[in-house]
């Protein structure tokens, strides 16, 4: 080969190498910024999936009755305690039940007007208030039945 063709080939190769270097430098910055943006989006996606998982867990979580309180106003403290014991025995099935499966009106109406016997005495319950959540709270009055 003659010197002219070698110089032409050398110039072509040097031009190709310089062109490749310039393209590499220019596209490298763009590729790096795209890579960083993709990484940022992966992190954001991960956070959003975690939030969704927690919200889904909260939605599917059904609160259950953990405890209940019975407040009785009666003729004497001894009778209040005895009436409370009987009402607690009636309501112990509520513990562990999902709150949304409890019919508050049914419980309230079951207690309203109910007669409880304490020895030879009878007491009529008057339901005054009831709150239903993880802790059920019931307020009652116990009135001595006349003639007993």
C-alpha cells in the first residue's frame, strides 16, 4: 500500500476513535442521569408498595372486643356487685368477637327490662347507655322489684 492510502486509513481510524469518544462522553452523561432517575423511581416504588401493604393490612384488620366494663347503679354496693357479676357472665361471649359483628341494639334491648334474681330478691335492669368498641362499656340501673 502506498503512503497516501495508509495516511487516509490512519485518518479514518483516528476520526472514528475521536468520534466514538465524543459520542461516548455525550451519551454517558445522559445514560448516567437516566440510570439515577430509574434508581430513584425504584426507591419511590418500593416506598409506595410498603405504604399500600400497610394500608391493606389496616383495612383487613378487624378490631375485636378485648374487654368490657359494666357499671351498675343499684340500691346498695353489695347488690351492685352481684348484678355486675351476673351481667358479666351473660356478656363474656363478647370477648374476641369482631366489633363490627356485634349488634349493639340487640345487647342493649336484651339487658333492658331483664329481671335478675339475687337470693330471694329480684331486680329489674334498666339499660342507660352502651358504648361498643374494643372495650364495651355498659351503664345499667338495677331497681328492686316490688313484692320481693
